[in-house]
C-alpha cells in the first residue's frame, strides 16, 4: 500500500502540472509484456562467433608461461587472444574522468591477482568449442602468497596485490593512503562525553544479480566501423573505455544499448565491450562475449565488502557530540570504482545527523579478491547499515526511544554538515514522524512538534572554531615528480630480502613513519619479511605489448580534482 | 556436429528446423527459429527466465533438450497476444506496473498462463507457488502477484 | 520452539547524483513536421524507467501531451553524451538536460506559432493538449502540429533543442574532506517487524512501514515500483545475500540461484509506504531520485529488530540463521527487549 502525503511541503510544490505527477504508463511496458523489448542479445547475426576466457584458478600467481598451440588447432576455434594482442592492456575505469592510475589489464600478462582473472580469450564458432579449446590451454603458474582481508592487507609484510599500488591502498590527493574527514575535535569531545559507544560492522560482498547477465556483441559495420550491442549501464563509459584500450577513434564505434535487463551497478565496468570488439577486429566476424550465470556470480564484480568501526560520544540527554569512523573498502585486486565510492561515503558522514565533532579515515584496500564495483547505494549502503545499527546501540545504552534519538540529532535546514556545506531541503524529521505514526510507535509530543524547517542554523551553522587535523598516513615522496606510478616498480636490487625495505627501488609511496596508528589501522611500514618481489614479478624489458611507456604516468595520477591539472 | 530435424508447433504454427544434437530448446527457439521472447537468465534451471509452455506445462527451455519437443506444442510470450489483442495477463501486467527491466516478464507470463489455464481462479498462495520458480530482481514480486490475481479476476473477459 | 516478535527502526538520507559532480548528461529534442517530438539520449533504461520519466519531463516542458513524445535511447550515433545510469543521477541529471533541450525546442515552436497567428510569442501559452493559444483568448489558437509544420515547411525553422546539465566538479580538501558532494538528498525512515525463531534461527519479516521523501514524485507509479522493489532488495541484503558466506573465506561461493539466496514471492511481507515530496531546488520539477536509497534503511532496521526480538546484535551481514543461533547461544538464551 502506498499513500502520498501531499500535506507535507505543499507550499514548496506546484501540484497542478499537465504531465508531471501523473501515473503515466511506462513507454517500454508494451514491449516488455509482448517479449519484444530488444536487449543486447536479441540481435541475431549470421556467423556469430563466441568468446570465452581462460581464468585464473589462483588468488595470486605469477604466470611463467602460456601454451595455446593445441587450443589453436581445436575445431571451430577462430582466434586465441593473449595479453600482447590488446593494444593498450592497462586501464582504470575512472581514467575517463581523470581519476586514478591505470591498474587493470584486459588479459593478465605477468601475474594473476584474483580467482577468475582472465588470462586468455578464445573466439570460436560455439561457446562449447570455446570451452573445449580453453581446456587445452596450458598455463604454468607460480603460486604466490595472497591476502583476502582488508586489515591483513595493510599490515607490514602483506603480499603486494596490485603492481600499480604496491602497498595495497589507493592514494588520495597524491598525499594520503586514505580519505580523511575532519570536523571539530573528536578526541577532545569523546573525553567530555557521558558515554562512549563503539561498534564494528561488516558488509558481505553482494552480487548485483540482474536477471540478464552482462554481455556485448560486436560486429563489423560499413566503412570500417564496429557496431556494438551492449548491456552497459553507461554507454559512453563503455565506448570511451573501448576506444582507449583498443586505440580506436571513438566515432568508429557505434554503440547501441539502453534496454537492459537490470543492472544495479553491475553493468558499469565495461569489461565485455572492448573484448568483443577486439575479437571482432581480429576475426572480422561478429563476436559475442557474455557471461553465463556462474561467471556473473563469481567473476562479475560484487558490491564490495566494507568494514566500519564507529565510536560515538553521547550525552545523557541523547545528544551525540562526537562520531569517529574508520572504514575499509575491499576493492579486490583492482580499483574499478571503490576509490570514488569512498569519497562519496566520506561526503555522506556522519549520516543525516548534526554532530559537532566528526572524523573519518577511509581506506581503499587492494586484496586478492574479485574486484568490487558499484551497486545500488554504492558507498552509502554499507555505512548506513553501520550508522543505523550503531544508533540503535546508542539508544539502548542511554535508554532512549530510538526514533526520538534520531529526531533529536537529525540535521535540519541551515545546519553545517561535516563536509562544510550548509544543509538544505532536509526532511528526515518528517519521515521519522510519519513512520512512527504509521507503525504506532509512540514518540513524545515534543518530538512530534519538531521540524526540519525550524531550529536549524544559528550556532548549528557554524564551522567549529578548532578542527584537529593530522598527517597520519601521509605518503613519502608525494608532490615530487617521481611520485606515483613507476614503470617498473617491481625490480628490487636483490633477490634476497633480509632487512631492506620492500620496494627499495621505488622512492614513492612508502608511508611516513611519524604518526601513531588509529585502532584498526596498523602503522604502515615497509615489510620486513614480505615475499621477495623479484621472485613474483619481474617484467621483461623487451615486452612489446607493455603499455606503460606509452602513458603519461605522473600527470595522469590525480586527485578527484585532477581535471584542473590538465 | 550432427544436425537433427525437429518438427513442433510454436504458438500454433508448424516449425521444421535442423538443430544440433544436444542443443537446448532455448537456443533453438532464439537462434534457430528466431523467437526472441524467451530469455536466457542462468542456463542452470534456477531462475525461470526461459520458461515456455510445452503442451501447456511450464518448462525451463534452457534445460529442455530440443529434440524432446518433437511433435509437441510449444507456447512462448511472442504468441500470447492475438494480433493487436493482448492477453488478459498482458493487460494486467501493464495495469499493475508489474515489470521494470522486463527481462523476467516473458517467463513470468508463461508461468502465470500455465496456472490460469488449469486454475482460472487461483488463490494468492497458488499464484505465489506458480511463480516461485521465477526470479525477478526489480519488482519485489508484489505487483506481479497482484497482476496475476487481477488477470484471473477479469476472467479474460474484460480484455476479450 | 518460540517465535519472538521484534521491531527495528532506521532512518537515512541519500545523496542524489554522482558525488562531487563533474558528470554531464545531454539531450537532443526535435519535432517531426506533424508536431510529434523525438528525444534522443544515450542514457540507459535498466528498468528504473529512464525512458518514461524523461518522456513526461519533455512533454511537460514542451507543453504537449505525453503521447506526442517518444524517447529514443541509447544509440551513440544519435544520442549525445551521457555519463550513465548510476548514482541515482538519471532523473536529476538527464531530466534537467531534457528540460533544457525541450525549452529550446519549445521556444522555436512558440515563435513559429506567433508568426502564424501574427501575435507576440510572449503572449502565447500551451494547453498541454496539443494547442497553442493567446493568453486569455483560447479561440485565437493553432495546433502544435500546425505550428511545427509551418516552422519547417513555411518558415524554414528547425523545431529542435539541445540541452546539457552539469554540476561543476568539486574539489576535495585532502586534510579535512571539505567538499560539495551533491546538491540534494532524499530521505527515508523505516520500521520493520519480524519474528525470530529461537530453534531454527530463522528471521521472518512480518511487516514493513516506511516513509520516503523523494523530492517531487514525477510519476507516482514509477516511484512506487522503486520503493517496493528496492525495499525487497534491502530485506534480501539483510537476511539472505552474500557471494561469500564465510567472508573472507572464498569457499562455498555460490554459482547459481540455488546457492545465491534471495527472498522469493512467498517470503515477502506487506509494505506500507508513505511518500513525502519536498522538491529539490535544482531537480527537474523538483525530482530527486528514489532508485538507490529505497533499499538502505531496511538493512539496519532488520538488524535492530533482531536485537529487539532476542537481544542479539548481529553486526555482520547477512543475518543468517547460523549467526542468530550462535548469537542466542552466546548470551545464554533469547533476551527479548522492551517493545516500542
């Protein structure tokens, strides 16, 4: 049952428009109920070829050698694609917005970093022929130590997952190994609080599970173009990614999509389009690359598992005067979009409440897990679960009605938020009041009388006179021209490793030794007894397909505001 | 690979095609015959997206060997409407906004049709059971249940 | 076996659009000679109703019936750039781009009508039914079809418009996190009632009551679709879903829908929704974007209800029967909390 409570905020709306506000039928509904809505796979091509990938069985391993000779002779096989066939075999999704370093290959070359990472692609007449050929490919792996837990991954000595970010954290603003939020003085306020409430919260990785699996079909079009039917959630993300990795002019790519069988964030990653087009380029035939359900669940990027620690300082009357977060996003082996979600999550803290002292440290951590990506509520769902479960603990601790606790602390129009912008257009209090009334959950009359429109601003609009800032997690070498990605970060001077730092040849990206670690955030020091990098990753200088020399390393490494650096 | 001739009725019209031995009904319908209304959802028989009717019974076409429908009658969503005249279920799905992405809709419609064909006045519980093999990730199922009940209540008459 | 009833509460807000901005979307609108309009986008409809809501926005802005508009998306040869469908940005960003494009097209249509009627275009209004007439004088009118036809066949005007919407990219201060994340927020509050079986550990959702503030509800049925389906997904996240049930151990990773669990049609609970509409100052006709945030309050509300029912805090999702039973055992038996 749904009702529209038009009496709320009525004076802010014009309810007498012609089309807006009407329960008009969906434009696509007739197509849906007749089975005629054209999804990407509903385009038929004569001579369609299929593409499937050989995937890593290991969490972390060096690829010693790959032998595809037998697979190439299998019936129906048209092309076996290796890393060297990819024109630019390194990308990061947000490079299209100039955020972050290229860190993920289309096909693994030197090593695999997660179970399911694609190593070889086979194009054949049927999917079955692809699988039969894949079974004949011989890969010699040297298994490496792996790490699957975010807090283990940033401990000294943890295996280095992602060669682009050798200490397993994304780098924010060329400066810190985490994203900071500082508003007021949390530690001082915690000392003044009547109660301190602590909690630890863990999300699980979650599959977007659209009923249509991800995929794309690429076919030759006239005049040396390619037409691509795709399930992407972001047409130009996928087009731009394909143009970049295949080194093709974007107007040679004709992308058609827009009718998609559910996405929920799982169809942003632009995995299928570049691969299908590459298969099409190499065979001259239409090529379909789509995941089956098992791939969708185990290879497709999930909503990442976030871990949050929250510490609240609360007064006896229910006012929360301090809130501290430490968060770890499990990005998996590559960045995809986790780095971005952390900034989004940081801007969201401390939730819809006005709290005068807030701090957070959020880490984007690389582990040998399936890369994580967007999902409905990305960057927010996990921390909202944590905040609201924590609010319930606060209510229990001080014996307060949980809804009254929310209303008391709710942000209102004119309040200063922790990211230092004034709140406007707020409506949390009204939502609390309406649902309490619906569910017959009694709240006091003074709470029924409160309003998002009243009582905000004034002192609540002020930025704290003193904000405690710190340089914990600062990365040595930041701001220098040698900072950021190094073309050959994994070539230490010696294969043995008794007492030298983990990455002696890399001046950049070693944490400053000064600060004291926060709880749950162990001090970051170079590994004393890490596995020797040289034994794990030693690129051959003469690799023709190695793209690192072709990319402007330092300038592309940017903060989210990197656009201004161009 | 060897190909095998198969003849069957699809939505009332005869089909005669050659299909690879061992191929499944979903592939034969989509790529062999060109009826794109049944969708691939999992290929494992766990999502119901590919549901079609064989002799009036709901079947997971991804797990049905194509050769087993030799001489049988197959129905898909493409045959649900008669010309421009929509089936009562199609009208009810529209009226109840029972589709968002629409990808599970053809399978849902077939599962629901099988129910209504044998039980024109199902209870809510019977509707729930009939569609419980079909996964929808968008709607939360409530609008779909309501749509099937509404179609049953219309008795097919309202929509002719 | 005892069933313990519990109820939990949660309230949330949600940022609308890509965080920090810098995410443009564009739209092109043009009319056929008979006054039927096409909207060309490269935005994606993945079920949320992008085609439908932009169609209504275009019709409202043009001042014509919704049947006179068709939205064509997404073809990169004809649809101009759009960042994509994520971050609850579609309605807000694309909607605003469509308004801009439709306004430009409308102004040409009105100029053409004015020329035909020999009046000042500022004196003309649309009636939303396919007519343009002089303010206060409905008899002095021309159909939108005739105006668009005259524009193209007599006056040599293209009845078309271009639109883009961009929230400028915000900086982020590395030391304080100061930033402009978004321009508006949606809100929600939820009460969930559940039963916990202290023998099996099963949690059954009995009822959900919610209040969602979504900005202007541009199409109430599309909003309803999102809220019902989204709350179902939130319940699913809370109690069922995981790709790695023994996180971070990767064993037992599901590969099909027999192992990856979600509530089926027999597991759903009545959900009573109240929608509040506080228009976003910069949203298209005040619209925000309900698509993502509708799931979020359910997860903590369910966890809080489990505590209320049996006194067990489960801080790791999903709340499986195993975790519930282990939690009950750890506190020496169920400890129901005071009921609200």
